[in-house]
C-alpha cells in the first residue's frame, strides 16, 4: 500500500529529525511559464517569484539551514529584452528594501556573487547597503547570484591564481571563487522541469546532490522545500568511495 502523503507538520518533523544540508542552492526557473499559463505578462511571474524567494528564505532560516544560494540572474540573462531586464532590476531593489528589516530580525547575512560591476549603480548601491547592514549577522547566509556565470567565475579565479603566482592547484582556484568562505554545496535544486544547470556553480556542484522538480519557481514554497530536503536526506553520498568504506567510517565515529 502506498504511504499516505504526510501532513506538512509531519514532513517538517521528519526533516528536522535528520541531518540537514548545510548549503542549499536553487536555480529559480519557470517564472515566465507560470505567467504565460495564466495569460499574464512575464513580469507577473517574476513578481510572484519574488514572493517565493521571501517564503523559501524564511523557511530555510526557520529550519536552520546555514547557507542558501539563489540563482536570480545569470550573465546570459543580460541578453533578454531590455524591459524584462529592467523589471527584474526593479524587483531586486524592492526585495532589498522590503526584506532588510526581516533580515536583521532573523540574523540573515546577505551576500552576492557574480559580476556585480555590471549591475546598474542604484541597484549596486542598495545591494552594498544591505550587505553592509547585515554583515555581522550569523543566523544564515543568503547569497544572491546576480549577473552570475560559473564559467566566468572560474576564468576570473584562474586569472587571480596566475596573478598571485605559485602553484595553481584546487586550493588556489577555490581561493578565487566568489563563493569562498561558504560551506561546501550539498544540494542543488532546479525548478520548472528543465534538466540542466545553465552555468550555475560549476565547480561547487562537483559532489552536490542534484534535484530537479517540475514545480515552477513561483509555486515553490515551504512544502516544496521540505520535500526537497527530505529527498536529500534519503540519498547516500559516497564521494567516490564504496558503501563498505562509508560504513566502516561511520562505525569509527
Ligand atoms: C527564472 O524564470 C527567472 C530568471 C531567469 C530571471 P524564467 O524567466 O527563466 O522563466 P521561464 O524559464 O521563461 O519560464
Ligand atoms: C537560469 O535560468 C538562470 C536563472 C534561474 C537566474 P534560465 O531560464 O536563464 O536558463 P535557460 O535559458 O533555461 O538555460
Ligand atoms: Mg527560464
């Protein structure tokens, strides 16, 4: 007999009882399709997507996730129609202004990764202001990937390593990544049913668990996050080892 679907409270209790991923990243995709399905302009999907960002950030903080990284805008997204890019930048400014107080209350530190120099100056100024205001918070780090590309991140990390001189090894590359200082990526989620990573966290995803869900980003709320975490908790991460090796290791602990 199939197991009955757990209630949200049951699911949350189950998720809380087991180790959580330290670092979760999400490719927030499907805003346009969400809007198109309702006969609305794409920007309506982005607006509802911003509500999902608020809800998921709040839920992740409540559960005790250490790091949440959200892919909000890629370097390739600059080539979208100018009015859509502008609408996304305005929504970002709204988000920064409306969430600042809540980030302070909940101990959330805001961080951003990407080629931030390409952001319009007023957006950049607000981003810097909120990052500065929240810099001492220790509850959770919320990283927005803005004007971000994984290949571009690796190119600049390699250049920085070469400029410093010395050995170019994994540690030297890592030291130049925009994500330096964040915990290892444990779980990478993509919404909207697309099975690709679209230039996100290419280096960091090396041993992340991948999860693809058909849910469109504007519909991704607490329940979908809990489901993703429960799925993660059911995985066996082997990092190249055999199951017997892993069992021997956990016996020793
Ligand atoms: C994700 O939704 C948001 C951004 C990429 C900025 P999309 O805008 O890509 O939505 P779809 O994929 O067209 O449905
Ligand atoms: C990836 O989504 C970027 C973000 C979610 C910000 P896209 O919609 O831009 O990716 P593709 O075009 O489907 O690969
Ligand atoms: Mg998309």
